[in-house]
């Protein structure tokens, strides 16, 4: 028996005991289940981290570019959207329609796994092991297989956020153990399930909230926050590494706006990239200071000079919103120029949907008629058409 199967069997038995589930997986069943999620293998090489680049097995540096969709269950169980998650993914990867992403980010929300009240961040644990297994087989497995069939990489994003669910407390020098346990259960299952899927990457935790790293790395308080955060994050990454060497994208305290923690004390385990989330309302965007040089000499530029940086969320729409409102001229174009300034920076734009803001599409006369903002509908300054053009241009260059 290979060590990953043994580890998976042991961990599943442990989780069954913790959640009151009975029975266990036999060795043969575990092997068959693992194989079933690897059958649709993309013609894509597995990625690893070498220095500050994502690389293929032959050492070729890769920059990924794509879009985020909505949670696959949410997308497929809200018929008023007009298109299922599978329909949306098929459209976004249709080169005959002019779409050329190399990666699709799939946000998996605890609120949807456990089918809790929408609009309210659920108290952890938000789901049971049984609910997670049902969610994966019904909603995530089909999209992961579809990405393979469409020859694009897939980011599985543990999409936790919500201001009222802090990851820890600096005053009490403690972490949110219930939240950490929830993420651990998720990755214990998911990392094993897709361990052999070469086209899959993991985003470990979408947006850790408070306390945030809002200050220079030279500030001792920022060092303390990152040190505490590592006690929250590192065990979750270790859980993934028990099963898979898959590239893991790590966020940061403060809604993943401060990847500079990588300069203080990097997450261990190998094949680590760092997430960076940027919107027009952020101070760095108003100042066009995305490199984020600080008084201590560190900043975002120093991160991507030493580690792969993955901007897994950015977007805008020409409307009145404190954080998301912006235009292509004032935000989109200059930010894209920054994104394309270094091949260590990969990106996925948010969000290829008609409802989740900033939305790249708007519904037409019928629910299943999705019009691309910036081209077919909306303001010319909306993101949709611009992002599509950037993906096509990058594909032409390669």
C-alpha cells in the first residue's frame, strides 16, 4: 500500500470517529475512490515551484491567467442564474468564442457545502464530513473533470471569509481552533481526493480576516501577527502535504492583501505560492502602489522576486461601490500592466458571473442569455471584455 493511501485511510477513520460516522474505507475502496477522481487527466504537466516561478517538470516557467467562477453548488442550484456551473465553464473555455484562459478558479464555500443560510458567515464547523463528501461528488468532481477535458488548470479554493469569523486574536495570542479544524477536515479530504490530478492547484484559505497585516514588515506588531498566523496556517498546509505535493497558494491576514509575510518567515512544505487580492478601493490601488515598498525595504515586489505570486482575486465594475467600483482606464489597464510586468505573477480575475460582484456578465432578455460587460452590455469601462481580450493576447503571445 502506498503511503498516501495509508495516510488517507487513517485520517478518514479519524474524521469518522470525530463526526460520529460509522464504518471505514477498505484499502481497495480507498484506492478505487482515489482513482475515480483522476480518470479525466488533462494533457497538462503538473506544476511545481522553483525559485519564484511555477514550472513544468522540464523546468519551463509558466504564468497562469484566467478567471474565477462562483461556487459550483451555488451556480448549479440557483436556476434564475440561467446557466449551470458546467455551462459557464464550457463557455469560458470555448476558444471558438474567443476565450483563452489557462486556469479556472473554483471557490468552494463552507456556507454552500453545509447548505447554511446565504449571506451569513457560518460559525465553524459549517459542514459535516458527510455533507462535504456529497458536495464533492455532486458539484466539485464534475468541474475538476471538466477542467481536465477542456485542458485548463483548476484552482480549488477553500473560500472562507466573513469579518465576524476572525482567524485569531493577537491580544489573547490565540488562534480560532474551530476554524482551523474546519479547514483541516476540508483539506484532509480534498487533498487526498485530487492528489493525482496533475491539473489541480490548491488555494488553502481564500481570505483570512482579522487581525490583518496592515503595516510595514519592519513593525514588530506585523511580525507578531504573521508569527501567530503561521500557527494557524502551517498545520493546514501540513495536512495537504500528507497527501499531495500540489502547488498550494497561501493567503495572508487582512483578506489576503499582505503577502509580505513570506519575507518574514515563509510557509514550509515546498511548492508554495502566495496570494494577493486587489480591488480599486484599496489604498494601494488609489496610489497605484501594488509593489508595496515599505519603510523596512520589503513589499510585494520583494515577494514575487523570491516566490511565485498569484493574484487570485481582482476585478472592477463601473458603478458606485467603495471597494469594487472602478473603471478600465483608471484601474484595469494600469493594474494589468503591473500584472504583466513580471512572469512570476499569475492571475485570475473575479468574477465570471451575473450576480457575484464585480460581475463580468449581465443577463439579457432570457436568464440563459449572458452578455459580456464592456462588449455586449454595461459600461465600456467594465472589466468583462477587457479581461477576455487580455487572455486572448496572452495566448497569442505564447
